[in-house]
């Protein structure tokens, strides 16, 4: 078994697609209107699925939004500071600014997509900033 996609249910496809394609810079692999596949990397697709389209296709599955945060989409970014500066220039607001987490060996920044889903952007910390492992 191999994980190939995440289907992210969204309320407003143009708004969600604009965020993931135009703001974050993911490229569209396929656009079927209510279902859009974006290249997350060469082996994985992030799919935006319009909640109403999925509800129509699978009427027996309850798709009401779940209250609370249950997951985060995590993206590795080269040059996190510059990437975040570019997102800020596009009007993106962050849930938390860039921060070093030596306990994780990462530098992170958190933001939310238009539907409120949490995203983590990260890059590895330089060896001198990461904790020693013996």
C-alpha cells in the first residue's frame, strides 16, 4: 500500500485553488472543476475536493465539518525566511512567525488556508542550531 494523495475538502474552490496554486506556488496536475490535483512533489498529490461535489458523489457519507484541529499539512521549504517574506508580500497572515525548534531540529512557520486548515512550513536547522544526538 502506498499513500498517493490527500483529498482536502474545501468550501470555495476558486479561493482554495488561488491559495495553493497562486500563493504557495503548487502546480496543477489536473483540474476537473470540483476536484483539482496539485503536485506536492514528484510522488504525491494534494487534491482539493469541493465539499459539495463530494457530498453529491457520495451522498451516504456524512461530510459535516468537524470542530477542532485534527491534522496539519506540512511542507518542506528551502529558504524558509525568504519564502515566508514572499507569502507576506502576497497578503498571507501567519498563525505564528518563523521560529527555531531545536528539539525537533526544525525552523517552522504556521499559517492557515482559506478553509482554516493548519499548514506548517519548515526547513532543517543548521547543525550548530540542532540538538546533539549521541
